[in-house]
C-alpha cells in the first residue's frame, strides 16, 4: 500500500486485534479468503439490478458470484428465497419493513433497553419515524414470555410482530411465537406478519444448534459478520416466494443502489464455510466458552444473566458498584474489549448503563478454549474488583493471546 498514513493505521489496528481479547458479542474474524474477496476488483463493478436483470453491461461474472451467494444462502438456511444485497443489517431491516408494511403501520417489537435494536423502533432511528412501534415487555426475570406476547398481540393488533435481539442471552422459541401469532390472527381484524432479525444468532442457526426462524417467520433479516463469521453486510431470507418480488424491489431500487459485489463474493465464501462440520464444531465451542465464562463469574459471586447462546450480560453496577461505561474502560486498559449495555430494568442512561455485554464468537475463532474462557472470567473479575494490578493483568492477557491465531492469517477451517 502506498498511502503510508492509512498503512500505518491498518498495522496498528491489526496489532490491537492480535494483542487483545475480543469479547464484543457482535464481532468476529472472517477467514483470509473472505477478506481477499472483500478487497478484490469486484469493488470496481456497478451491477444495479439482480442476476440476469442488470442495468449495466459487463455483469457476466458478477451474476455468477451473486447467484452462488444466493444458492449457498438458501442451502445453508434451508429456505426458498435469499437476497444477499443489503449493505448491512439496518438496510436489511429497512427493506424488510418496506416489503411488508405501509408507512404508519403498527409494529410490535422489543425495546432497545431490553435487548432490542435501534432499527426496531428506537426514537433515534428512521424506523420510528416511518412506522408506529409499540413494545412488548419481558417478564420479571428478563425472559421472553409467550403469554405476555400473545396478550400484547391481542391488545395492540399490530401489522407486524418483530423478534430477534442484540443483547438477549437466552434461547428463542420461534415456533411458539408462530403459534401465538396464528392464534391471534384467527380472531384479529388485522392480520399480523412475523419478522425475525436473527443477526446475532445467525451462526447458531446455520450450525443447526437452535430453532431456524426461517421455518416460522414470513421474513428473516440478518447481518453476515457476527456469529456467521463473514464479511460486514446484510441478508434477507424467506420461504414465502410470493414476497420475493416485493423484497427484491424494497432492497433495490427502494433502499439501495449498486450492490457491493465484492462483499457478496465474501458472503458466498462464508455461506460455504458455514455448511461444514468444522463450523458446527466452532459454534458448539462458542456456546461452551460463553457458558463457562458466565458460570465462573457466577461462582465468584457476580451477577450474570446466564446464557443459552453466544453472549451473556454482567451486572457490573450490582457486582462491583461501577457503571458499564467505567467497566468497559477498565477492561480496555488491560486489553479486553467489551461493550457497556443496558440490562433489564436498568436505572442508568444508555451512555452509562449497569451492564456489560460479553460474547465469545471472536475469541473462539482465534482458538480460545473452555479453560481459557474460565481464566478470562478471572481476568474480568480481578480487573473490575481491583484485586490484581493492571500491570499483572496486562501480562496475563498478553500471555494468553500469544498462544492464539493471528487475525491476519486465519484461514478456514480455523483449526476446529
Ligand atoms: N451494533 C450491533 C451489536 O453490537 O449488537 C447490532 O447491530
């Protein structure tokens, strides 16, 4: 690279990633093949439209790339339709809403503070300006509750029920939700559609380790860079072929222009990698590591959410008397990256928070074992309780990651 300023920053960022323990639940490291596709000459090509229906010439090979990505996505998630063009999860959600709703329609969703997402009706997102969002609560224990959901469906008569969360650590009963929506629809004047945003758990779905929402929802959106371990981007799936045309038009031309075909090539590689037994082994290890870390913190007397997926929440206010913001800063100073997060019933503001969100998708890709996940719980606890010096903790982090894989040379299979 001949831009020295950017080259230096890339080197420093790779060093930061290699020398730290990455516990942000939405992050992961793609294989070198995926990164090569993202950095490829496909970035030079305009391909507005869809395979065999483009607005530009010269799309012979681009069409094949996108067709492969679509076929592989459909196979990975056992579904009839895939749109691989959304630039991100937020774009996928914008297009999904447009395909299913009219401006002003009512959406029943989970509020951001309880683990929802900005695009699920937050006042600071486009979603709340265009649609009328109402929010279902969790139960007293902070769990989704099908009886509460059904009560809210009957009370609100929404046009769309939205499931799928960015900080929900438990399993989700998509089948149960479908049954409640069907029961509601049997007597409601307003038919309610079912949308799932599976961005966080898509890798767990792909590995067959939880219910597949595509079997139950009218439309499913996702990102491709979290547990799926692909390039940064979005995805829309459905088994309802009658919605295909509406979804395609909602992505292009309604919400987007030219697709990022270099990223779509990276998605195609990811969807093939994720069909392998090695990916399933990896995902089982992610779940095991997450639980091991959660359980060790609980054994040490700290307040944790428990977990049935790739993340859990640590209540740092009750455990250590500090905010999530301070906890995040303290951990970052010893080389552990996390993010502050609201927890159920939080009394602090979103830029302070009482919780930390901790996930193991990224660390497990680099080779983190269950024993190391338990040691990481110790590092977190010793740092936040100030029972060891920062110098000592930094040294322990450094020692652990020196045995892990280099983020720049990771290639599939990652050693699973
Ligand atoms: N920002 C993502 C996350 O961290 O969960 C969701 O889009």
